C-alpha cells in the first residue's frame, strides 16, 4: 500500500536522530550547542593551567586545545566508525571529574614536568577505558527506569549550582560576585528564554536558547558586563601543536588517579547515554553504550596529542536536546566542527566568550532544569508505588545531593576517594545500582522458584504441566461463574 500511494513505510523513514537539516538550521542549532557548553570546556584548562605554572598566554593556548579536542571527540561520538561512537546527538568535552586530581598533580610536580605527567596519565587511562568498554557496557541491565530516572534527575540537579554560580558572575573572588547587576541580567535572560519559547514557533522556537543568549549579551553591553578584551588580544590562527608542552611522562600515582577518573567518566557517560536515548526515543542498548564508551575513551587517549585532557559526555547538552526537540546527531556533529574551528581560530573562540556568565547562567537554569524534569518523567514509569523503588530513589537522591548541599562533607576522607565522592552523579548512580540489586534482584529467583513449586504441587498429579480448568458454567471459589471453557 505504501508503494502504491508513494508514501514511505515506517521502515523506510529515517529516525529523527539520523535526519539532516537544511544548512542554516544545521549551523544555528549546532552553534546553540556550542554556546551551551563553551564555558564548561574552557573552565578546566583555566583552572589546571595556573596550577601547573602556565602564563596567561599558555593557558589561553590550553583552552584552544580543549576546544579542538572536544570537537574531535564529538565527531567520534556522533558520526563514529567501526564500533566507535554511540551515533546519538551527544556532545563531548573536557570532564570536570579530572580537574581535582590534575590540579593536585600540577602542584606536586615542577612546572616543566606537570603537564607531561598529566598527559601521560590521561593517555593510559584512555587506553584502559577503551579496552574495558565492551565489558563496562554490559552493566546496562542494571540501569532500569528506577536507576536511570534517579541518575538523570541528579544530573540536572547537580548542574543547577553551576548555573547559579554563573548567574552571580562565576568568580567568587570578584568584587561584583552576586551583585544585583549580575543576578538581574541572569533573571532577564531567564525570562527572555521563557517568553521566546512561549511565543515563537517552529525553528525559531528550537533556537530560543541561542536567541536568548544573543539578546542577553546585547543588553549586557550598555550594562557594562560584556568585555571585548578577549577579541583584541586573540590571534587569527592558533593550531594546537602536538605535544606543545613536552612528550608525555608516566608516573604511577598520576596514572592510578586518572584511571579512577576514567571509570567515573564511563559511569556518568553510561547514565547520560541512557538518558539521551530516552529523550530522542532511541533507547541506548548494550551496543550503543559500548560504542559511546569507545568514543569517549578513544577521544581521551588522543586528546593529549593535541594538549587536551580527558573527555566525556556533557550533560547540559542533553537538556538542550530535550528542550528544543532537535534530535539529529548531525546537528551535534556540526557543533563538533564548530569547536574544531574555534580551536584553530582563537579570535573566533573569543566571539563566543563574549557571552557574559550571568547571561549564560540565566539560560542554564532552563537547560539544566529540563534535564531534571526528564529524570522525573522517567521515574514516573518506574513503578514508584512499590515501596522498595521509592526507597531506592530516596536513598540515592539523598546521597547524591551531599556534594551539592554540603561540598565539604567528605573533607576528612582520603583524597583518592574524593574523585568519586565529590561527584553527586557518580555516588547517586552507584547507590541506585547497589540498592536496585539488593531489593529487586538478589533473592528474587528463589522466591519465584518457590512460587513455581507451590503452583506445581497444586496441579493434578496425572498432568502436572496443565492446570485444571473449570468446566463451562461451573463456578469458581468466589461463587462467580467461571468463564474459562473446558478442554
């Protein structure tokens, strides 16, 4: 029938994830993803660079390298090859999980050895993660809706404090941190995004975040919080020279720290892929997660070649997909190309950096809140009427909120443990998995076996496989007519 009418059958239609958009829509939607994650990509090198004794110029070089390697990792994730890549609209960038151990390494080593040791450790961690990806992906069976919903909710809730800090100005040491001007600009951008989402239709509604960022930045110019100094100091071309800071060095303690970080990143990426799979209506199966983890870890192993750090999924872009409903992976691949161009052209990167953090914070509240809302939607399908599932969510969310609500809660514990414990997403995920196993898996087979044996014992001795069926017109134990026909 489909052939006669000329209409495509369901099998012939492309899934929205695999659709391509017109060039202008592809570019603007990709640019919106870059705007949403730009601050997250450049923040780690801004912290790690000074800790390793780098000058402002060298730190800027490190930021460009992070943009470049984030673009490569995003292309590996969205387009992929062989068994590499989740082929979902998944943005990759520098992981915050590695910042604390890298700063510790930088402070413990001399400036000329700090970055080479960090890069050597990142290479080993990436290779280890690539080898473990097929085995790690098998954990997907331990991520039912009660676990994924909890983790998705924690992802959104964990990101909201970042938006709040941006809304106040980003730098707690700055004299205007938390000023009425900063908070006012964040609130105005927040309202602009909501109004645009409400009044616009079609494609313009999909890029409401980008339009809100542009509008907020323009309004911030006369207010005085948009700074153009980055453009005047930026050069036109700036290729991240391979091993610019020296050949990688391999230190056992640094390698162990970064391998732990890699496992944390893989756990978070698995949860992110499950979340994104639900949002784009293409559930992430074991093969998808295996490919996604391979892209993460391969991108991580290649990053030090161009002076980059460990890469993982950026959860804030999941919120953008959920909000805009643009599910094409080629849009995100376009954002990967934009990131590469920004890494090769510092002056172009500085244009993106014009967006003041308070403006980005106002939009971020909407974005990150959308992720939490997606988690709540997932929990609605998790049979929460079962007391055990409600308890799992309560415990996992409670533990996951500790690093957010009380950042110094674990300060007396060994620093190596803080790599995991300081991430509310990782701790909440681990708690949810363990409790789901304890309440919904362990001992369950024994209970089902006992029930099966009891049912078999009640069956007729001569025909144990077929339960006795009441005759037509007979009555059951309650006195109601039995409707099952006799054999």
